[in-house]
């Protein structure tokens, strides 16, 4: 969709693409079965995967506006290609572009399960909910081949460790054999992102992610298996998707979601110029209006990185979106229950860290 540009933070985003000296693989083609719902087709990009060998796998944060203090990301980069993804700038630290490189030059961490087991084995480890899907999607297409997410969940299930998952892929249903028993123990909750019900919007906004139809079906399957499931309307994009708020909430409630939440679109670092280029290509008639509203929500800037306001936005537009969303949730009886995952069932895995390598 956008050409590759590398060489670090602040570099141009449209240089000639570069390639790893690795075998090509075809991007997962499941999204192509939606092409009869839209006008035109887009050829799947070629992707390369580099094996990454980190020393630890649990990332920790102390951000006051995030409801978890630890997370796992099995992959870097994401094939879904969502133009708004706030994780895109992380590719700049690898001298890769936040544009096409982020979508096609991926990193997998096959040591993640062993590293997770080792970290949970450490003397003094205290269990708290561990989040998956906080940076890139744990169920993006390469999970079919690498199965790193599943292997990590197997360890969390074995140790009775609490887990939250955020994804925009229906592939999460593949792991119901693990998630359903964990749910019975109060150990897991899943959030499915549904941003638009319009296939044409979806096709340009999230070009290789499963359709909203598949995501709503995943919500239904999780709900029927008694897995607590949330619907995430994130991000809400003014003048692009905000008119769908009530319809999205209604569809999620009908599918069985117990709760819902949203975030206004965020455009950190290199995401802002990529997003503006996307607007000019797909919505030239309203590009200026969209950016004007976003800047009004972000106090005159493309992005507001401050704690708390970054997740809520500021001003009349942000308040209007929030009011509409909360009213729709009340109408459809969402957000009436609070889910507190259990931490008291955790049991460390057998063995010591040194025995695992």
C-alpha cells in the first residue's frame, strides 16, 4: 500500500523497498474470500520472516493509563496492514520503514514459550494478568505456521496464569480448547477489534485483516464457549467510521459481547504522514476535515502522547463520540459486569531456568 522507507526514526516513508535475503512466503490468503463484497482486488504482498532471539519475553510497563503491567509479543510487524496501527514506528528501531516494511518484513520469536516458562519459574514471580496483542496481533497470519501464541497459551493454561488477548482475527477461535477451560477458572478474557461494518472501508483501512463478519462470528463462538469477550471499537476515526458507532455496538451485543470499549485514533510519529497519505488516496474529498477533527481532539496536534488524554481525546468532538458510545452501550446492556481475572491459582512450572536451555 505504501512504499518502503528505512533508516530510522524520522526518515522518509517512500524510499525504494528493500528485501531480506530470505525465502519469500505468500501472505495468508484468508482475507481474499471477502473480495466479492468489495470493488477491485489487491494482490497479496510478499513477506519475509526473520527469527529473533530475545533474552526475555515478558515486557513490563508502569503506564498509569494501561490496565496491565506485563505483556508478550510473539511477533514484530503485522501482516494485517492496518494503516492506523500505533505500533508501526517500532520498525524504525530496526532501520526499517513503518510503512510497507512493517507489513511485510516480519520478526518471529520461536524461543518465546521457553523464555516464558523460564520467567514464570523464577523464584518470587508474582502472577498478574499478562496481555497479548498489545503491540502486534498475536493471531496475524504467520501464527498459522509458527504457533508461538498457542504455545505460550499452553504454558499459561498449565500454570493457571491469568491472560488477556486483544486481536482482530477470528483465528483466536482455533485455541478455544485452551481458552474455554481457562475461562471456567476465571483466567482469561478476549477482546475482538471491530472497527467498521462497511467492507469497502475495511478493505482500505485494514487490508489483510479478517472481515467484520468473521470477527463478529468469533465473538459469538467465544461467547457460546463462555469465554468473556469484549468488543473493541478501536480506533474510532472521525468522518470515516464514527457514524458506525451505534451499529457496531449493536452488532457486537447481538454476537454475544459482554462489554465494549473504544479509543479515538492515535497518530504517533511516522503514523501521521502515512495516515495523511492514506486519506489523500482514499478520501481526498474529506482528508482536510478528518485531520482537522483529529487535531481538535488532540489539542491542535496530530497526536497527544500524554497519559490519560491519549486514550480519551479532548474537546467537544471527543466528548460527543464518548457520549454516543456510552449511550449505545447502555441501550444494549453492555459494560454491566466487571471481569477480574484470578491470580491466586498460579502455580510455577516445574524445573529451573537453567534446565530449559
